[in-house]
């Protein structure tokens, strides 16, 4: 969820922990938190998370979740969430920036499909619109965008 989390683990698991460094992971264990810290102790499960399904992207609630392939680019220091079929590519320095990038991509598609009639779109673009429409009501998202950005 983008939160920095302190974790303690059994030293015998150090090799596995090192192998997951700079990868998306799923961690299960005992959680303790305060206003300043969030800590997982007694880790019961630690594994690589190769995908993530989202039912909300930024301000947009999806009708059907979208699954993204997750990655980390060590050279550029960017976390990634990608769904090639829907042409949604989110990259950022952390989880929250990656989600904002996805939201920007989604809004770009919505803007394109609400501002330009189908006659201005290619066959490939219209296929994308159809696929995207399975996950989000494009017209409603367009109205939501207009309300969100009308003050600008």
C-alpha cells in the first residue's frame, strides 16, 4: 500500500529476504503500528508478488478489477504496474506515484474516448475502448474528470 514497513524476520530466512530485495512482495505476519511506525514481526509468509489486481485506480472505481504485472527497474529506480492489453502503464519511484501514473494513463484514455467520436479512432483504438469499457464506464469517468478538473 505504499507504506514504509519495518520487518523483522528469522535470520535463517535471510537468503530468501535478500532474493526479494527490490521486488514486489506479499508479507504476512503480526502487525504493530503507531502514529509514526508500522512494523511486521513474526513473518509467517513472504513471497514475490508478480501481479496486483486493482478495483480502484485513483478516483475511479472499476466495475471489474484490472490485473497488472508488477516489476521493479533497478537501473531507473522505478516500480511498475502494467496491463498491456488495456494499454495501461504505471511507473513511479514508489507505490503511490506508480498508482498516480496509472490514473494519468486511465484519464488519458477516457479523455480520448469522450472527446473524440469513434470515427476519429483506429480499429486498434476502438478495440481498446471496448476492452476498457468492461472495466469502467467511460462516459461516467469522463463526467467525473470534468468535475475533477473544471477548476483548472
